[in-house]
C-alpha cells in the first residue's frame, strides 16, 4: 500500500469486509475442498473430559458445566447447536482460568476462586445471562480454522447472540489473534489454542479470557 493514511485504512476495512463475507458464505473453504468435513460435535469434545472440576486451568470444565446447565434448564436453547455436529460453527472457548479471572474481576478481588466456586458464581448470574454469554462465544454458519483466522484481521464476526466481535491479528514475526469484545475497560481475550476438533464442521479455538457482551466497570 504507499498511499495516504486514509487510503490505507480504507483498504484495510475493505479487505476485512471481503474476508468476513467469504468466511460466512463458504465455511467449508477454510479447510479446503479435498476432504469432506466430519460431524463430530463440540459438545462431544467437551464432555469427553470426565475429570470434572480440578486444578488444571487450561482445560474447559467450567465451560462444559455451564453448557450443560443451560441445556438442562432450557433444552430448546440455541446453545444446543454445539451438540449438532452437522451444523457448522466456530466457537471461542474460555478455559477454566479465564472464568476464574472473570469471577474475581466481577467480585472486585485479586484472589482467584477455585473452579467449583467460579462455576457457582457464574451460575448465580442467572441462566439467561449464562446463555447469553455462551452464545456470544459462538459464530454460527462458519468453520473458521487457524489459517483462515490469521487472514481475517479486522473482520467483524456475528455471534449467535446477534452481536459482533472483531478479529485483531497482531504481531510481526509470529502472528497472534485477539478478539475485541464489547468491554472497553479490560484486556481483550487472546487465542491461546487453535483448531480444536479440526477436520469437522464444528471447530473451536481456546481463549484466555471470557468474551464480555457488555462493558463491565
């Protein structure tokens, strides 16, 4: 690009729009056309871990419990798409440490609760709130793998909650991805694990913070 700063910005916005459109219109293209995508669901991946609440901050026990709680209370919830492996989705899944940090932030303390305590606090927000937060982490209709995501800088992804998150690709030698959510007062979640359930229509990327659909103080 050596053009004006305004010209650079316009070109970047246009490129992001094209990438976002392509991701929505052709979810299978992210994995190529040589092999059909499988139908293993993300719910199957999450529930395969039978360990329950533990001290492993980088797995997804709290998320799994939250999904199960919502579907138990509201069997017809849109969160159920995570159990339908025939439906393409991309989910950004916070690990247990991310939920513990969220609860500490909400409670205004620096001490991180245990996983069970963190889940209890999250559930205490109300099942509708938990449902909304979970849906904010799901992008329906697209299978976006790491390769496609790294080309999507500036793309606005529409979540199952109906709101948007922005893809921020940064770094020079090693490209990384952050997700810009609705909260402007806290650090944006960063992808710390790619392509969970790779090769299937439902794919996930681990994130180190919970995406926030509102601006928390």
